[in-house]
C-alpha cells in the first residue's frame, strides 16, 4: 500500500505565492475519482480546501481561497498541484492531499509571515 506525499511548502511573505505538489507512491491519480486538498491551521480543525476530479473538474470549498488558489493536475507526472497566490497570514497551515477514503500523509507546512 502506497501513500500520499505532499511537498512544496515553506515560508513566504504575505502576498507571495507557493505551489504545492502531491503525488501517490503507487496509485495512478488519473484513475482516482477525486483528489482533495485539505489544511489544518494552528489550533484549528482540518478543513477541506477543494478537490479535482478524474475528469479535471475542480471545486473549492473555502470562500476565502476562491480566486487565489488553483488546483490542477499533470497525469503524466502523476501529480496534483495547489497553486496559491496572494497568500495571507491566515493561510498558514499544514496542507494535505489525498483521496478522501485514504489515510493521511505527512502534509507540507506553509507559513505566511514577514
């Protein structure tokens, strides 16, 4: 059984951008009905950011990321991306991606600060 692996996090100033990547070590993401991005801020519950389906349709759950965050995928690289622009301090969180039915990975830390 493989696992989800997230990468691309780091420290960024407010207004900056980051692109997170997500891949699965053994599954073909093109065959997965949906891959979702989640985040968990300090002292907060984990929340669903959005998802992309196997047909490339995207949906964003959080109103405050609409227009700033974009989910995409590259099936040739077996990778799903979360492009984050206009980052705010409140976007600071550990970001995870997975098929909703799968176990959680380690996540990648995003810190938005001066």
